[in-house]
């Protein structure tokens, strides 16, 4: 692959990966972007699962009798929801950052 740098000089090069396979820089970049897309896809699946757990935990709390709203069980459920929401938010940030690469 021939590339022109900011000084107008053309150059070409190939990259050898760990398994000894040679690729052009363009092939290398395309492979890297495909891997990033795959990671994003996996993170989105995990994020969806976390959202389901958050919803289930909220439903669990909603179904508890009113007299248990001040109980340790209710508080534990709130803590679980809070931590799940934090994890989901971190995944959102990771997905956003990876999408910025693309």
C-alpha cells in the first residue's frame, strides 16, 4: 500500500502479525475495525442483559409488601440495582468510546 505523509513523500509498507501473516496497512486497519465492531456487539449484548437484570430487580422490589420497604432485603435490592446501573453506565461509556474509533 502506498501512503503519502504530510510532507508529500510516498511510502508503502506491510505489517507482519504474530502468526507471521503479512498484511498491508489498509488490511491491518480493516481487521482492527472489524475486531472493534465485534467487541462493541458483545458489549451491547452484555448491556442488554444488565438492563434486564435491573428491570427484574426493580420488579422484585415493587412486588414486596409495603411493610418490607424499610427492611434489609429491600436495601440489598436497592444496592444491587445501583451497582447494576453503575455497571451498565460504564458499558455505555465503553461502547461510546469504541464507537469513536470507528
